[in-house]
C-alpha cells in the first residue's frame, strides 16, 4: 500500500497521471490488482496493489511506466509517500485471490 498527499493545486495533474498509470498496468499486468482511493475531501491518495508473485511485483516496480508515474508524482507531493506491506487475509471476491 502506498499513501501520499499532493498539493491542492496539483490534484488535477496527479489524477491524470494516475489514469495513465492504471491504463499501462491494465495493458501490461492483467493479473495485478491495482486500486486507487482518494480520501474524502482530502488531497490524499491511497494505492492498494496485489501481485501474482514476487516476480510480478519486481517487473512492476522496474517498469518504464512505473518510473514515469513516480517522476510525474513526486514533485507534486507534500512530504514523502508512505509504503506498507500487507498480506491478503480474506476477500468476498474470488477473482481477487491472485495466488
């Protein structure tokens, strides 16, 4: 999971970058679950991602489109992104079970 806050005047730019990033993930990572939330009334975004395996996560993190997204995002952030690792415990949707 990644959580970050952007400058209020940069929200539109960041939303465009997120849309482009998600489009690339759909094209190149069909088995990756990638969900982005925006906190209500805030300029904070949360990205939840689940990868098929460690190799898929490595490919994602080393991809050109990931690098491009980070380069577009970082200058617009307030502070640094916070990353935390989670392991899926349960879900109501079978298709979300990647392993």
